[in-house]
C-alpha cells in the first residue's frame, strides 16, 4: 500500500500541474499543448527504453501489478507519461526562467532519493546525479523542440512530433492490453526474463509500426491507412503461426490489437491537424 501511495501521489500532483499549465497557456498556443506533451513523453519513452529496459539501470516498485517486471514497466510508464513531461510543459508553456529547470531537476532528484530510501525505487548502476544531469539536458532539449515547432514551424520537428505521439499511444496501449488482459507474449528470448524480452521486442515493434502509420497519415489517403492496419494484422497472424507471438485469447488479442492501431492512427491524425492549424499571426498577414 505504501508503494502505491508514493507513486499515485506523485502522479496526481503531476496531473493537477498539467491541468493548471493548460489553463494558464496562451490561447494562441493551446493547439500545440497536446502535440508537445506527447512529443516530450515519447522522448522520455525512448530514454527509458535505452536506460531501463536495455541497460537495466534501476527498477520501479509501485506494487500495482502482480507480475514484477510489468509492475516495473508500469511505474516507468506513469512516471514518464506524467511527471517529467508535465514539469517540462509547465516551464516552457509559461515561459519560466532557467532557474526553474534547476529547481525541478533538484526536486525530482530529491524525490528519487526518497523513493530509494523508502524501498519503492531500486538503483542498480544508476546514480541520482545522473538523473539531475539528464533532466537538465531534457529540459533544454524540450525548450529547443518547442521553439522549432511553435516559432519556426520546422517540418522535421512537426513530423517527429506526430511520430512520437503515435508511438506513445501505440506502445502504451500495447503494454496495457498485454499486462492487464494477458492477450499475448513475444516468445523470442533476448534476456533471461521472458517479460523483459517481450517488452523490449514490443517496444521495437511499436516504434516500427509508428513509422508506417506516419507515412500512411502523411499520404492523406484513407485506403493507405486501411492497408496499413490490415497489413499489420496479417503480419501478426503470420507471427502467431510462426510461434513468435504466443496468444492466450484470440478474441482478446485481435480486438485489442485493432483498437490499439485505430486509436494510434486517430491520435496521429489529430496531432497533424493541430500542428497544421494556422497561427493568429499568419491569419492577420
């Protein structure tokens, strides 16, 4: 119970801060709020994939899920989905001074140390100063990213924003339907722990799928989107027959897989529309 309280309290605070930030954001910039938030989350997901899944640097212990490794990934997911992106949005959308980035870096590093002492977060080779430095780097990158998207309308950064938005939706839903409903499991063993192997391969699969979905969305043709969804469902059927994917419930798997793909595509289309909305200054010109 103690572990859950620590994690849920931190994420509740982050959610409230996110709502506050949105309400205080200038109306002219609100259409960028969700795209940037998802882009920042995607960047954190990528970082966690390298450091947590591949590097096995630390371990979350919220004690929410019975399966230990899935519990670890859930702790990572909620932290990277709410805490770090929210603090970045708060600073960047409200145009706060640089000292705020130092404040949040030290604050989150302090919370990390508290979690370690309370045995709700375990460090292996990772050290808290790495977190402090990493957060400073991320906050700087987030600020640069925001400038490229809002002020310079950089097409490459807009493209990456769409990609990360799809990736966040796809990978999160993939993890949830497997961990909560036990729909499937990749059987390829990259690590001794089969669940760690599954999460690693599933993340790579989500990253690849997101690339294809971005291409389908940019082509702006419904039949291409339909083709992309059907192609991946056929690929997954092939992987099942090849015993690369183990299915526990066919109905649950195909239902969850289809919903995940359609939801991710819908998010991608929505983000593209938000990014393509004309700025007030453009209209006045």
